[in-house]
């Protein structure tokens, strides 16, 4: 199962790391590595809603 995340993006192309989300594979940038992630990879208590 996958989820699509939406966060504020400072630059929109991955340089500022302002849109990171913590995953089981380390920090991922929503603008470059997503916005679609595997549901089980996201560490949910650390996601800003």
C-alpha cells in the first residue's frame, strides 16, 4: 500500500531539505524522493500533519 504526502517545500527541487520525512530507510525528500512512499516505510509519529 502506498501513500502520497504533501508538505511545504522551501525550494521544490531538493536543495534545502525543508520537506524531509523520516522513513525506515533514512530521511527522504518529499519533493525529490516522493511524494508517493510505501505506507510501511514512513515513521508516522514524526510526520508533521
